[in-house]
C-alpha cells in the first residue's frame, strides 16, 4: 500500500452514497484542487464518509492522509481540517 499526504481546496459538491449488502455501507467522494492546480478525486468510507458529508462543504481547505487506489483516486484514511 502507498501513502500520500495532500492539502487542497474542495472544488466540487460532496456526493454521498448509501450502499446495502457491502463492506462499505456509506461512501462519499469529491474533488480537491491542490496548490499546483492539479485536481484529485478523493473518497472516504463509513464513519469518515458520514463525517465528511456532515461537516465539509465546497471551498473548504483540508489536509488528508490516504492512499492511491487502483481506480486512480485517493482513499482517505485520516482527515485534518
């Protein structure tokens, strides 16, 4: 597993999905713009997804710790606001 640390501004709406019969019951995904103007899609699962959906909004600045998945997106493991 790889590890990455990113800081950026949320530039999209925060999308929430609720999935039945799955290991990950809730999923949230959104895009952030990094300091070098790169755009990255990030995703969080379960309790962290619930927290992101209820507390974060577009244009918030966040720092995340996560890893790069096979679908070329960052899976959030820890969120630093």
